[in-house]
């Protein structure tokens, strides 16, 4: 059995625990692989990202931990690269490509801040048209480059049970499908992300069943990640995520990592 997580935040960005605390917790839980993925620095939201002045320290610390714990766990030096980030990602061992904001009329609107800010932003920039918002969101998503596509439908963070907008609307589904198919051509792996469950925003992982089925149809592989921001969240709902993947048509050989 292997137990892995490649989406891990620490005090280097907006996580609550240090990288070493995360490693110790992962070893305690029987993990064989742990990938660190600090948020890349962005100008539009300086509160979450790894400050440019800390990039070297981040690298040194992850490589120190790699060496120190090499007999117990395999550690990877990665980054969660925001679409609007300008940092050079060439030195990382892997890149999670994520969209957390969308540009409209020269301004970047954050999509995962709060329910209130989402509604305010869609009213301000899209005149309250959630399908136009979704189309712009998925178009931005489709342009990403990375080894792993992070939380592809993050725009639904505050929309469980379609409480704000419909994810069954054909405009929504077509926009999502276009993004999935374009990203599939790049060979990227799509993520099942349980992070919003651990943080109490949702009871189900990203992406939705509809999108997961599109990913399966595109022939792509998936990876189960917790997007954890503390030690308790490292393996949040991994068994549930695995069952969910099987329910959406994936076979064991389509699933990389997780807990099996
Ligand atoms: Zn993210
Ligand atoms: Zn993340």
C-alpha cells in the first residue's frame, strides 16, 4: 500500500504547521510520499503566497527534510502555481497549476475568498451572470500548464448543492468540458481535492461528478490530494475520495497516489 499527498501547505505560505511538523505527521499516519506545494507569490493576493524573499529558505528546508527523513518517507519539492504568478517554476520537482482568481476589466477577482465576496465580484464584474463568470473561469483554467491541475472547479467552493448558481446548466458544463479536453491534451493529471471538506466549506471533494466523468472520458489520470493547511488534514477523507473516483468510472490504474 502506498499513501501519498502532493498538495501540502505550511507556514511558508498560509498553512498552520511547519514543513517538519507536516513530515512527522505524515510519517505517523503511514505516508510513503509527501509533496510540498507552497502557494506561489502573486501581486493580486499577497496574503497567501510564499514571499519572494522566502523562496530560497523554502527550498533549503524542503531539501533538508528530504535528506533527514529519507529512510522513512519520500519528500518532493513542489509549488502550487497560481495562473497569475510570475515566478520561475523550472527548479521545482513538480507544479500544481491552480486558478484562484480571474481577470476581468483589468482587475483580478478572487474566487475562493468568501461566499459574500464571490457574490459581490460576480455582480460587479459579470453583472450577476454566473454562467458568463463560469465561462471566463474555465477559459482561464484551460490555459494552465502544470503536472497536476489543482481543484479544477474551485469556483464551486461556496456553491455546494448549487445554492448560488447551477452547475447543471449547459453553458457551465460546456465550459468545463472544453477546459478538461484542452488540459487532457497536455497530459496533465487532474486532482481530486478534499481540502474544502477539511476546512468545513464543503462535504464533497472537487471536482463535481459531472467533471470527474469528463476527465475519465478524456483518458486522463487523477490524483487524490488533501490540499492540507495543518497536520490533521493530511489524509482528510482519502477513502471517501477513492470510492468517489470509482463511482465516477475510474479504475485503480487511473488513480495515482492517495491511500491504497
Ligand atoms: Zn489552491
Ligand atoms: Zn492549495
